[in-house]
C-alpha cells in the first residue's frame, strides 16, 4: 500500500511540470491547423489543357425551304461534339495566355414531305470546323478554386456539306476559313500542385458567309438549303490541365 501511495504522489507532483514542458492544448481542440492549398500560384508556368466540349447554337446553322427564293426555316440541330487542346503560359500569375486547337462536328437532317417512295426522303447537312485560337484569361484569386474570365480570337477551317439520301442526288460542299471568337468564363480547381480540373462556359462565334444550295427542280424533291451566316453558339467544356 505504501508503494502504491508513493507512486500516486509522484505522479501527482510530476503532472503539472510535465504539462508545462509539453503543450497539450491540441488534445482539447484549441489547436488550429494552418490553411493548406494545392495551388502554387507561381508567377510563370507552362501547361497544357485537354477538354471535351459541346456547342449549342442560338442562331440557325442551316435553313431549308421548298419554295424557290424563300428564306426557309431552321433545320433542327444536334449538339456539336468537340475535342480541344490548349498550350498555356502564366504571366505574373493572374494573366494566362493560351493557344488552342479543336475539332467540332455537327449534323442534321429533315424529312421531305413529297409523298413519293421513289424520291429522297431526307435532306441532310454536315458541319465540320477546326478552330485555332489565341487568347488570354484573367484569374481571380490564388486558392484551389480559381474563377476567371477570358477572350480568344482566331480562325476556323469550316466545311459545310448539303446532300440528299438517294443515290446519285446532288451534293454541295463549301470550305471556308472564317474568323472565330470566344468570350469565356470558368473555374479552375486544383487537386494537386501541378494539375487540376477546368469547367468553362463561353459565347462562341463563327463568321461564316451565307450560301444557298439550289439542287435543281422540283424543289419538293430537292429542297433548297441555305447555309447561314454569322453562327452564334453557347459552348460548354470540361477537362484537365497540367502544369510543367
């Protein structure tokens, strides 16, 4: 019993001095961890960006009509499916320069109501574009979630093709190099110091010329297709970026 009392007494005398030498505040919740961010926010960095995107037209891409000389009605669209890649360079961190290239694809068709099984049932339209853009973004903040605004301009090689779903029917293909632009806004999310996820929305513009594909008569068999000028779209994209 005397030995046990002696041990307890020693522990009671040593606890205050031990607590004085070792800070146990963290055990009781008074310790606060410093904020930690993945974003290194370097003044300059090279990087690449790989993304998938889609364009939703807000103006018509192609019209069709069975009345000679009429402006026609917009053909129903299907969404553009795109692959894009960019080379990035940060300038004083907040400013980011980029050069991007992409591949855009779009197609649509419309039924021809001519009442004959021996004639074309549909007239069809395909759109392909390879845009090359140079631009800049301004990034707001240096945390792991970084909003930004940007502007890009350049050229696109645009191929537009009209056809009909019957063997030997007329076809037309127009290839143009057109001015292209974007006004964009988005978010960068850093999940590591040298990599992250980008989410972006943009207003997209192709300065395409108007062209009327007149396949001949009768117009009820071969409706005219009017390739539309100045195509505006809303662009959504998501992808990964990597810094060197």
